[in-house]
C-alpha cells in the first residue's frame, strides 16, 4: 500500500508540475512566497509562546497555581491539533493563500483580546480559540513551499522553520520588556494587530503556485484517508510528537524553571532562552541544506539530532548558574529544533506535492499532541517535586520515543 501510494503521489506531482516545472526553480517570486509564509509562521509562533515568557509573574498576579501555568499552552495546542486535521484537508481544496488568510485574521483578533484575560477560565477559552485559528498556518506554508521549491526543498524547509526558533528569540526579548514597561496586556494587543495585518498581506500578495502550472486535481477523501495507512508517515508522526513533546514543553517551562528554581529574573531568563532560539535559527537552515546533499540520509540525521537533544536536555537540567545556562542554551536550541526541517522534508517526500497540505495537517496534528500534553505533565512533575532535573527528564522522554520511531521509517523515501 505504501509503495502504491508513493507511486500515485509521484504521478500526480509530476502532472501538476509538468507545464512549467522550471519556473519553480528560477522564478524570483519563490523567495517572496517563502518570506510571506515564513513571516506568517513567525507571528503565529510568537503569539503562542508569548504567554510562556511572562507566565510566572503574570500567573501570580492572576492567582494561577504554579502547576497550572502550562494550562494556557495546553489549551492553545488542543485547539491547534483539531484545526490541523481540518485545516490540512481544506488547504488542499482552497489553496495555501486562502487558508493562510483564514488562519491569521482570527488569530490576530483572539491574540488582541487575550490581553484582557482576568481569570484562568477566560484565558483557557481564548487560548483554545487562538489555537484553533492558528491551526491552518502550518499546512498552508507546507502546501506553498513544495509548489515553489523542488530540488532544494530541504533548504526551504530549513529556512521556513527558523520562524519558530526566531519567534522564541523575539518573544523572550520583546514581550517581557514591553510587559514590564507598559503591562502584559499591551504586549498581546500589539501582537494581535501585527498578526491581523500580516493576514491582509498574505491575502494580497501570496501566490499558491507558479503561473505556468496547471491547477492540481482535487484530492478525494479516499486519497487523504489513505495517508493514514502510509507507514512512513505514521512513524514520522510519532517521531515528531516525541520531539515536540520536549521542544514545546521546554519552551513553556524553560523560563519558569530558571526563575522559580534559582531566582533568576524574568528578563535574564528571557535573554537565556533567546540565546536558545539563536542556536535553533542557525541549526535549522544548516541541517535543511545538508539534508539536500546527495547521499545524505535524512532518516539518520533525524536520529542523531534526537539523541543529542535528549542528552543536552539532561545537561541543561544539571546547570545552576546564569553562566552555565548561557553556555548550554544555544546548543540545546540547535538540537531542540534542528530535527524539524529534516522531518518536514521527509513528510513532503512521502506524500507528494498534491497531498502536501493533507499530509502536513495529519502529521502535525499528531505532532502537536505532544505539544498539548507536555506543559501540563512537566507542571505536574515540577509542582510536586520542585526538581528541575526531574522536569527535564520528563521532557527527555520525548526525543527518546522519537528516535525509536525513526528506526522504523524506510531508509529510502521517494522524493517528489
């Protein structure tokens, strides 16, 4: 079944690209398209991690227990998981531009109003809505990129995924500072306005595919459901879920662990996590570019990065001084996000361009289940033990599960 599905994807992908395949490689606009989806992903991710940068002080002012500080993050990802399943399929029907716009405009509105949160219940409801609104931005980007990039798809994915790590840098560098000077509500209002504005930009300037290409044949529900039987996609989904369990869990708790365990100020902790993000920004395009080189195994790259991720997490848990955190954080950032472009390229390879939106939606929905659960799991462990070592050990379980899953991915996935 897997082999037949791959062959079908090859055929449909070739038929889609045949009239103007060269344009995907030479058109300067492809970099404009990549920038638009990259910036959309950046703003979406800043919106989702902004709470984590101020969770400890703002949570205390709202009377939220330390064990529940991750509840807002979990609520966001609960909505995000559901929206990925729906949004991935709709992206293949409506196109990347339409779904990008439908994701960003409501996300901007909900982010703006999250600044008015006065209780745990209200905050959870708004974050749930934010996650549901944002759920299609990833699938939209994963639909647009394969349409414009073919031979250098890994590099494009690497650049695209720098948005998430750069978002961590920007959120930690900007949100705590704005919150300290103008109040945390103002920070979320600014983010909401910026997100809404970029939704308008996407609507006006994003193109779904090169002009010389025919519109792709509509995918049937049977074809989309057939992706669920693709062995490679199944294990790539498990691997991504394990990886993001640790990536998002650390993003949600990294600041709070340092501020509560060692009394580090929120501004300094934000600076440390910003250096974590810088490491990721450098690693993503580098690893994506390497994965495009002839003879390089994306599967093996994924396994090695996940192993290093688990080990570096434990090293971070043993740190206790600001200097030590500054040294380890960039390295941890490189490994905690570096596996993503390599996994994403393999997802695209396994499904083909015509089913790129649906495959991205299905796999990312499973990936984000780890994102949804890990903040609460870490909160429960840390709230009960007040041990940073046990907290990061809980996180490290994810990459270990991920690398085991990668062992079952085929050594050779047909590239489209």
